C-alpha cells in the first residue's frame, strides 16, 4: 500500500474515532464536516446561557474620567454578556446564523426574544457613543469591528421580519465602524501579524465580506488597497513557527484566506503557492494545537486556533487548484481536535468557542 493511501486511511479512522460520540451533531458533505440540526441546538445553548449574564466581564474601555465607572451593561446594553464585548457580538452573530440555517431549532423562540431585547434601537445608539469618543477610537480594533460587521451582514441577508428590524437597529453602529475602518487603514504603515485579536488579515476578511454584501465600494476599495499594500509581495510565510502559546488565529493562514478575496483566481493560485509552498509540496506537517488547561483563558485559545485554521484551510482549498483534498483533510483533522471541546464545561472556552465552531462548519 502506498504511503499516501495509508495516511489517508489512518486520518479517516482518526476523524471517525474523534467524532464518534458526536456523529449526530456533525455530519459530512463533499469531504467536509458540516453542522446538523442537533449540533446547532447543542451549540446554540452556549451563547444563550451567557448573552445576558453580566459577570464575569472583562472591559477594554479607557477611563478618561468617572463617567464610565458603572456597570458595563450601562454603556454596553446590547453586548454586555459572554465575558467581553467581542465575544458577545459574535455570540449574537452565531445565533442569527443558526436561525437562518435551522429556523425550527427548539431554542428558536428564546433566541428571537433575546436578540430583540439586546439589539433594540435604543441599546445600539448607546453602544455607538463609545465609538464616537476619541479615547475609544481604537476600542475593539479590528477584531470586534469585524465581528460586528459580520453580524450586520448576517442580519441584512436574513429573509425574516426580525432580521430586517434588527438590521435597521444595528445600522448606526455598523456605519460608525465602517467610518472607523476607512479612516484607520490608510494610517497603517505596517500590518499586524499576530495570532490574537489585532490580527489585521482577519479584521479585513470579515469587513470585506460585509462590504460585498452591502455593495460598499468605499470600504471594499480601502480593504483591497490595504491588503495589496501589505500582502501582495509576501512569500514564504514561516508557518512552522506557529502556533504561539496563546494563538487563536494563524497569521499565515488568515492572510492566505483573505487574499483569495482580493486577487483574481489565477493570480491567487500563483500567489498562495509562493506564500505557503509547503501546503502544496506535501512536506507540511501542521499538527493541531494542544490545550493542557481549558480553565486558562489564554491556553484555551488553541482550541479556537484549530477551528480558525480549519475555516482558512477550507477557503484556501476551494480557491486553489492544487492539493484540494489534502487541504480539506487537514482542515478536518483540526476540526476533529477541537469540536469535542467546544462545550468543555469551563466558561473560559464556552463563552466564545461555539461561534468559531459554527463559522468553521457553515461558512465555506
């Protein structure tokens, strides 16, 4: 038996064993893992549990005076749950995404009630005030910005009266963040190439998808210009240096996942082979990140890394003519390592990982 065939069979057995206890939660289609209705219900329970839970809460606001010495709910009335602002935002995104895909979820009524309560017009106008202050123009830049635009994209593309209502409510905040993107990106002289929140490629990717949905040419133009300025000439990304000990994003793979949106298909195929040659030579051994303590908020980031690597690898595979099956298998291997731990029982992972799982399972 050829080594490649042996490895393929071995990987299949590994994935089968890893997900055997969750086979009703995740299915397979065209070689990829996909979310099932029971899986959607299982994951929906996590943000539902925390989206209106005030504490514990980690704030990132700057206290210029005593105005904000109050409960975070008073200045974040929409996104005060799930430990921090960005996790609350992408928890809301995830619930909208699940309702669109599985409208008859057992949790549907509760989801609708909580979404309408949190995303009221009044709450959103209060949220906007933070982003209008000079002291907070860098608040949640660009990770939280990106997830907020992803939430708005999901609402605007939802053919449902509630989606239209909430999209209208969220519009002032989305427009404020678009304004901040357009003003900030030209000022950047260097890309931020890290594995955590400030990773620029991730922030550009979700904002770009929002720009496509809304046909916002100004936003799309500045994102394309920024991506080409920073990334077009990149070669040989040192992916073997990854991961860092608290990464939940892959600097190399996030960039590669962004650039298929920016470059014409033929140009992308050539670019990505120069940028990540080991992905296409068969020489790369990219093992999933290992978590030793899921009660540690930084160490559990590596579960998120495995999920985000998977969605990047799916995207790269579908936009590159070479090595597609191997890339999808590698994505599946990372999903198999992470999915059993999304609902770990510890709040440090549970308040955010479900969103990453849903993104990886439904967005490619």
